[in-house]
C-alpha cells in the first residue's frame, strides 16, 4: 500500500495548528480558547449581585428568600455556552474545565468577598456510590483549584450520608426536602467559630447549599459563604417575565 506522505504531513499540520473550544468542542485556532459563538454568548454576571441567589439584582428572581449561607457569588448564568460547558465537566469527563471555571470563580471571590478572611474552603460531597459511578466530584475539583488560586486551605469536612434522587429530575418545590438531613460534618473536624467558603457547581433553588450551610452552622461555624460556576433560574435577559429553565443543577 502506497503511503501518501503529503496527506500525513497535512494532517499533522492541521493537528498542530488547530484547537477545540473549551466550552462546546468546536474546532478553533491553536492560540484561542473559545469559538466566536461562545464568546458572543458568554452569559457573564455583571453589576451589583443579589447576595441570596448571586444573580444581578435586575435579573434576581429569589425575592430575597432567607438563606442559611451569608452570601453567594458566581461569574456566570447557567445559559448558552456555560450550560453546555458545565455539563461537559459534570458528565463527560472534561475535568480541565475545572481550572478554567475556578479562575473566574476566584476573581468573583476576591471582588465580592474582599473583606472576608476565610479559614478554609470545603465543597458539596459525594457518597461512596456516587464516587464509584463518576470519575470525580466536580465540586471537589473546583475547590482544589480555588484553594490554589486563593491560597486558602482546603478542608474535606463535609460528608454525604446517603444517596438521594437526582435534584435536576425533581420539581423545584421538592428539592429542599430531597436534601434535608443528607449532609453532615466530619466529626473529627472542629468548625467552631470558622468562616468557610463552600464550593459547588450550579445553584437553582439553593437547596443543596442551604442544607450544607445549615449543618455547618449547627456544628459551630460562624459564617458560610458560597461560590459556584453559574446561577440558574434567573430572570431572562430578554424578557423579565420569562424564567430561564435549567436542565441539571442543584
């Protein structure tokens, strides 16, 4: 069989000078990170944020419902290219996205929580069976990267006591009950008087973050703040009466 050296050369050149969009996997130039469509549709959260849900105040839909945590910040809405990228991180093994998201999350923490001194970072945990099903816990990966970028110690203090139904498959009104009493704090760790940064991927109703913050405070933590990749369920940017519907979140 005759080997086409020119074809091989062209293929190698193509591989050397092309790249893939970190969010949607589309082919792009080697020196770029995102494709043009993802750049244009990047749903960044800008302006003054609601401390209860993390959305811009003009897009806030939480009606200032009381939360167990003391504040929350996020760089994005769960829309467009970000929703796709989060799903790639969570379900398709694209763990390199954790570092990209953590960079943006760290920037938000520095800006929105600049006067707060955190004792350590923790994250929403998996059960043992979840760890077997998934290659990794995306919230743990994000926390590890944030610990490095913010120079705040990472402490694996949270435990998930038993498996629950997947939050994204449940009606909003049942989500709080689905996670109530599911999480606890490692009995070997003393959180008394501590100020903690809690990490997760997406917030919709806040049920998961609320329950984790609640148990941290029951165990003695002074304050709990949260950082996530994206806020779901905020008012639409195009129509204030239309609510953006998430597909997989907490």
